[in-house]
C-alpha cells in the first residue's frame, strides 16, 4: 500500500512540475518579450515578480492552470 501511495505521489509531483514548467516557458518565451521590450528595469522586475509568483502558485495548486 505504501508503494502505491508513493507512486501516485511521485506522479502528482511530476505533473505539477511539468505544468509549472510549461507555464514558465510559455510566458518567458512567447508572451513576455513583446511586453517587456519598451519597459525600464523597474517595470521588467515587477513583471518578473508576478511571473515567479504565478509559477509558485501553479506548483502549490497542483498545476491547475493552462499556460
């Protein structure tokens, strides 16, 4: 029984990491470059802080979002 639980837990963690990674990649590679192109360093930092918060929220929420 412990092995089955351990296997399900490992699968859940892999799924969360995969979804969080997909979110991060989609935002950084596709969405943010045009948005950030005209911003100063302070504006870029604010946007990156929001992205990092969203990334961690996705990890803790079990990957319940769509990139």
